[in-house]
């Protein structure tokens, strides 16, 4: 279907996926959803428009709830995995409710909001935590506006937490180059750790998050010669033990990732030496168990075919980085940054990088002027292939 025949507010992202955008005049922002199928896009668009019209046509009547009461109701409706949901709950309970929780949502003033931000900046919280609290309180009051309890958020004209680039950067983190990352993979292979070898190469070649990598399954690949990966879930573990499957971290996490030939070769070597193992695990969505799903996992534990948590791989990566003498702390997430660096250095458009990495809102300004075209995605695939081929050659020379 051509772009011109699509309904206004619906854009085709390829592979049968569509983005729906509905403007909400109350929040002065767009509500966005990503869905599969044009029929579903039309249905979701109509539903969102009805919700916006309902909130716009009639103001809520009665006594407004307190910030804490509204926040507890609001957070349970968010589409988050259990770990993220617990993090949101803790942020609200520890940092938002103590200062604002007792106030009604319609009586929080601009001065209250300014005082909250001033106190937040004066705390000894880590810069990243301050930024998280800032984002959560603004999202909370955006929901207050969307639900019709007030016309404008009290934080709308309050500056965000002022954090310098040096503050927000992880001072001790080292993002390895492609050559350094593949050298770590080679060290893992020399130790007989096929699982870690594959984890590192796949992380650098796909940019998947840790939970998405350890949950990678055969049904997400277009076999027999995969050129793309459909990210549909991640693997997590409950605090008390036991694995489960859940949606990716964000709605944008449901995405298509192009696979360079070097990445496909890694998958071929892995499956030739270790067959995927089928497991049936609970499916958890929005903190609630919703049945079970059976998947064929590609990565497994060190001692046999069983699910493995991303923390196990992260510890192995850190140990290898220390052995290699890399300057700084290397985490599993650092390898995801290696992937985005490869794409950025190759000149891949920021919109394409956002799409293939599953970022919800990074690069919004440039995103207005760029489009994730098929040509751009192919450039991303070729950039990874070139970087990994060069890195393999350099490591071969080093080994000889």
C-alpha cells in the first residue's frame, strides 16, 4: 500500500508494522503506538481518538485524588516488564511521594514543582537517578493532564535537572571498539566458552539488550539463511528464582534488526555445535502472568541446555575485559553501545539507529527530518559486516 493511501497519522514502518500517532491537545503531544497490520492500526487510531475526545469533552467531576493515589493507579496501567515496573514503583515511592504525595493532583502549583526540582538537584543521588526521577514525575503529571484533572502540568514550565555531560557519562565505563570486542570473544572461545563467544559477537552485531540476547530464539530468525531478526521478547528471572518471558523493555523494542553476514555466520557456528533447546516458560506482561510460551533458545548455560540469565554473561564479559587489560569497566550493555557506535561512525541516519536498537525517543529532533528507509537499514547491515570483517582480520594478524 502506498504512503498516500494510508490514513493521516498512520505511517508504514515496513514488514507489516505501522506507527499510529494521535494528537492530544490536553498534553500538547502525540500519543504513539506501534502495531502489526493496517487493520489493527485503524482500530487503535480510532480507539485513541475516542479516548482523547472523551477526556477533552468532559472534565472529571468530584474531588481529585492525591498524587500518591493517582500515581499508584497510573503505574499499574503502564506497559512494563516486572523489573521495570518495580523500578518505577520504587522511584515514585522513594523520591516523588515524600514531597508531593499528600497533595491533590489539581492543587500542585508551579512553585511546588520548582521546589521539588530544586531539592532533587541538591540531593546526593547519582546523576542518572536524578534524571530518572525527573522523567517519572513529568510522565506522572502528563497522565494527570491526559485524564482531565488539570489543563497543564505544573512541571511544564520548570527546567529539567541540569546535568552536565561529564556527570551523566559513566566515568569508569569503556565502550570497546569492534576489534576489542571481538578479541574478547576470541578469549572466550579459547577458554571453551562457546556461549560467551556467541553472546559477545551477537551483542556487537545486533545491539540487542542483555535479556533479548539470552532470550534469542529460532522463531525470531528467518532461517535457513537469516538476514534479519524479529525481536519479540526477552528472558528474565524472578527475584525468588525461575525464568519467564516478557515483552521487550519498551514498545519500540518490538523491532526488526538487520543481520550482517558475519552475524549470520556466528549463528551458524553456534547452532552447528549446540542445538537450540526448547523450553516452555511463563509469559508475563504488565506484571501479570498470561499463560505460557514455548521457544527454542539459542544460548544456554555453561553446563548444559538450560536458560541462562544475562547477569551470568555480564560477569563473563567483565572478567574477559580485565584479562585483556581494557581501560575501564566493560559491561554487556557496553557492547550494545559498540553496535550503535559502528552505525554512527558509518553515517547511518539517526532514525534508522533508533529503529534497529529499539530506542523509544532518542534523536527526536533529527527524527522529524529523517525516515527509516529500506536503504538505510541495508546500510546498517553492511556497516556491521564491514566492521566485523575488519576486526576479525586484525585479530587474526594479532594471533599469528
